[in-house]
């Protein structure tokens, strides 16, 4: 079942002004994409390819210059925001700026529950504690301020917040890129459990194919403002588009290969 | 004789807490020595401790630095024999100086200026793959991408004619393509210029790709030192096994869901 449908999307920004001549940067050019309920989709692209722009458009944080984003057949602009956010949540790349620095972690994680559910304070607190444990933080982190957590811990708190309302789709915009490998694997396995148990769909936005291989069922590759690959993730999968091949070949080796006489 | 840079018995403390305990490391010219460990294990502090660039409140006790066997002071090495490349290149540049001024300053420390210096700067930028030299030199740090700034940091190290490079998570903020290019460059310079590199990383993929020797760090101590093949085939410490398990979970093709 298609949850979010992107049709013929064009989007760009005006750059320059202060130091250089104003000019138009076209980021997305006629992009089409279907996000299915319950599916984990990997969106792969090099930096500057427009991955985050697409994520912002999917969340309705920006209005596309041309084309439409449909959620269950309705445009995002005409939709009740609360209804939409109850179903779709996002984790941002920059965890530090995604948290209110003056409020505790527990308060931030509880925010979707306060606004989007009718849970009482006690139930909310219990839910927050469970979420913290789920992302391998401790219940006592609930009272800490964002500045007291490391970048990796804060990123996990962001994931806990996205999980809080039990949405149908979570968009992870480079949300794992700042974590070390050990944590990346732990979080991916955790999200895979969530998908199996509650049927949550995921859009994993990354430049790292190894994360997609571990977690996703389907992968699309963004280059030159369009999707240049769309295929199922299977062992031995090989891309054909040159931009996608570059991303695939840049994946680091599993074992040392160097045979240098020391 | 192979040139070496070694530190022995480095201890770093913050008030009464020991952050790094009895660290011994030897870098050899023409080799990449990887220092790996989880976040908070003391990798970055060790790197800063070697050059005595510690943050306020952290002080070092003991620790003998030797260049080719002779005892030296960190200040004699910084920016000359040993150059530093950091994870966040943007904060490593002066935001109100052009990159040309950075390069010229480095060469002035070697007594080089004028036309000869300008040519050397352009040649070095070419060597690190920044082919659009004049444009890069007229730019400020905020106008270039992270990958370009990392290359420029390497270029500064080459301009200083450093023989040793200490690189703290140089590719963690880059995308995989920029990372692969950076590691290509590093490997080429190690081979061509006989550079000795300390490469701090938490990614065993980077280690597999370009390290010769590996030190594994945990809780401020080195818990294992081995050549890269030995470490990957027969890891001894718990930390090395944890890092390798995560690495293989992501890299082995058979692990697709």
C-alpha cells in the first residue's frame, strides 16, 4: 500500500547575494517516488545530491516549487498537521539543534505524546522510560539536559522521540551517520525489531550503502535531482548507474587486503 | 634508517581522574598506524597529548617524546615535523583569513616567500587533488566543502614539509565518496613521500583499507597492538572483537535481511 506518493517533484533554492551573484540552484528535477507502508526503503546519495531537501519536502517542511507530495492521496498542504504527524515522524541529522537546550531529554521525548495523544502524565512518563531503555539509554537520562549527553546519545534520544507516538513511517535523515559502527548496528537491529513488531515503515537516508544493506528491503539512489536506481536489496546487488556505482565502490573493505612488506 | 616518532608513558589527568594511562606508541615513516576504540576511550586526547595541545584542565604527567630516538619537546614538532588533521576542518581555519594567507603563513615558518612560494603552493594543491588552485586560495573556509578543507589541511602539512601526520577522525564527517578519495590521497602520500601517519578512527573499514599497524584503546589504555592482518584474523581483546563484530555485521554481504 502506498503511504506517501511523490509526483514529478521540482525544487530548488536561490543562492548567493552577499558575496556572489544571485543564482538558482535546482536540486530536484522531476523526481517520482512511492513510499509503501511497512517497508524499509534506503535513499542513497552523495552529499549535495538533495537527500535532505527531499526529506523536508516529504515532511511538508517546505512546499515544492512544482509537483506534489501526496499522503494517502491528499496533498500535505491540505492535510491536518496533527493527523499527519501522528502517522509520520522524522529524525534529523543534527541532533544538537533538534533538541530544546533548556528542557530535559524526557520532556522533549514526551512532546509528541503531549500534543498528539491523549495519554495522561503518568502514562507518558512510563512510556518515556520504556523508550529510553529501548534505544539503550538509561531511565535516569530523562532528567538530563541535551548538553549533558554525547552526540551519539542525543541522536538515540531523537530516535526515541520519533518512536514515541508509534507512527506508521519514520524518516531518518542521516540519523545514524554520526554514530560509531557498534551503535549503528545496535540501533538498526532495534529499528528492525520495531518494524517487525509494529509494522512501521522507514525511510533511511544515508550515503553509506552498508547501512542500507543491513536494514533495507528496497533502495533508491538520488543523483542529478532524480532517482537513478530503484531496486530490491539482495545479496550480490550491483548498481548500474555511474553515480550509484561510485557510491558502491566507495564502501570500505571487510578485511585488510594490503600485502605490503613491512 | 626508517624515521620514527614515538611517545612513551604518556599519562593524562583531569583533576584526580586518569584519562589516558601509560600510552606507548611508535609511528614509522611510510606506515599508517591506526588508533581505534569506542567514543570516550581517550583516542583524541592521546593525539592532542602527543603534541601537547591539551584542553584546559587536562594535564600530562610523564610521557617522553622521541624523534628518531632523540628526546624532543612537543613545541619543536608542531607544524613542522608533525602536522595535525582534525575531524572538523572548518573550526581549524581562521574564518577571516583566506586560505592563501594560511598557506603563506605556513611557508613563512620555513622562510619561503614570494614567487617561489606561490608556485610551491599551487603545486602542492595539485598534489592533494585541489586542481582549481587560484579559486581555492581566494576562498575562505566557510566557502569550501568539508572534503576540500580536509585536503587543504593535508596540503598545509606538506607545505610545512612534515614527516609525520596525526589525523583525528579525518573522514568521519565526510560522505563515503569523499572518504574514499581522502584515503586514496593518504595512501599515495604515505607511499610517495614516506609519510608516517597516526590515523584515529572508530571505523574498522578505514583500518582494513589503509592501516599497517593497529592499536586498540579502551578506558584510556592500549589493550592490544598488532599488525592489521593479525588483528583482523585473531583479535585478542574484548574491544577489538566488539569493533570487528559490528564492522562485519555491516560489511559482509550475507547479512542482508
